[in-house]
C-alpha cells in the first residue's frame, strides 16, 4: 500500500478551499466572521480539518461534500 504524504494532501485541501472562497469573492476575514472557522490556518496547509469542519465549509460554499472531493 502506498504511503500518504500528509503535507501534500493537506496542501491539496488548502488549495481547493481557497479556490472556492476566492470564486465566491469572500475574504478570509468574512469567512471567519460568517463561520467561526479560521480559513487562514486551513489555507496555509498546516491544519488537518475534521469531518464536521469540512461539512460546515461545504455548506458555507453551497457545495455537497461528495462533489467537493470529486473536484479535488
């Protein structure tokens, strides 16, 4: 079984979340104010996001979590 590169996977997640935030024209501060989630930490690729946080982010961006992972 191939080993997962944690840093690489976190960076892919960070890039995808940032892409969605920017496409909606939302700043990190606005996203934080709306959700209480520190997008800056996530978008740096330094924070491992738990399932519930990811679901909240997907709801905020109005995207189904399955679609989010299909795209990425």
